[in-house]
């Protein structure tokens, strides 16, 4: 009420409300600035890390296309005056890399099929099956990941020599179908299957579906991201494996790409441009396959850690 006895609406609440909105707006503005700064710093950090990750690949490519007189020059040449592309066909002809590529592709294909099939079946059993000692067996399976392959290589060599498998692809393509080296892949598949609701299995059993039918028609189609991750891991391991082929393969016509690449590094004389060109050719399929399957690979690895 004013001095004349009349009632009037006070302007004070409106002033306070406006001041509150100003304070909130200032706070939101500062928060958005801080968020933008953090985002910019994160992008700069990722670009900095990406530069150091890509630098070896760039140097690998650069050495493969440099003239021989610019490889060891000081200061370093980061952009050659001319690109020597003939290093790639020269090294391809110098060593039978076509044969090595065919051998490596055969071994990698069998490893992919064996590892994905076994890891899916066993992972499904550990995720959905109900049997005594299931968790204990799973822990024992994971414990095998701590055993280095060098420990078992001598008994394996003796066993394969007894069955006349040496100097053939059998020691490299048969074990994946029996779960050898599949502990990590089984773990990935089991973790993924645990994310699938049990209601789907219960509904299928009410409709009369068998266990194998449920696995084939429900779990397997839903596990494409995890299967892609397992297949990609298996392909990269088989493609880059050096220790296994070195022990079990003797004849040059059975060599893989890694053995052929190692043979180029002669201790008496190393032609670095040819070695780098061969290294780029050997690593190129892994890079291409990863970028093609990157979305499924990332999704599969991410979803396997949702549920324990």
C-alpha cells in the first residue's frame, strides 16, 4: 500500500527474477565456454596423439618410395624430390610374394572360421548353459591366457612330427577348430551373449525350439558385431603370425608373408627401400580390413563389457 492508501503491485519480485535470470545466464555462458575449452583441448590432444601414431606409417611409406640416396641423408627428407614407385613391383618379383600371400590367406581364412565357430558355441554354453562347475571351468579357461605359447611349442612340435604334420599348414589351421588359442574370443562371445535378454530364449522354448535352434536363429544373428570383432582379431593374428610358421614351416613354397619379409632382411646387406615396400604391402590388408569392419568391431568390443 502506498502513501495515499492505494494498493499497488511491487516491482521488486520482477527485478529479482530478472537478476536471477542474468546470474543463471552468466553461469550457463561460463559453463558452455568451459565445455568448449575442454572439447578443444581434447581435440588437440587426440590430433597430437594421432600424429605420433601415424608417423611410423608415414615414414614406412616415405622410405618405400624414396630414392636410395635420400634414405639416410641428414637432415632428414620428409618429402622426396621424386617418388620411386617401382620398388613395389620389384620386391614383388624378387620374392614370391604372390605365393606367400596365397599361403597366408589360406591360413587366415581357416583361423577365422575356426575361431568364430568355436568361440560362438563355447561362449553360448558359458553364457546360457546351466551346469555344475560352469564358473570354475570358465575361470580355468581364462587362466590359459596366461600361458605363453613358447611353453607349449616343444610338445606341440613333437606331437606334430609324430603325426607327420610338419612343413604343412595343418598345425596352423586345425588347432583353432578345437579351441586352441580361443580363450579370449570365447570370453568376448560369452560377454556379448550375456547382454541378450533371456526372455527371447524363454519365448523360443515355449514355442518348442531346441537349444541348437535358439543358438542358430536368435543368438547368432544378434551377435554379428561380436563375431566381426572375433574374426578381425583372428585375421590380424594369423596374418601377422611369425612364430608359428617359423617353427612348423620349412620349405620356401610354404612360407607366409612374415617369413618372406624376414628373409629380405639379409644380415650382410639390407635393401631398406625394398624391405619398407614389402612391409607396407604386408600390412596394407590389415589396415584395409580394419577400416572396412571398424563400425562392427568397435560395437562388438564395446558391447562385450556391458554385463559381467
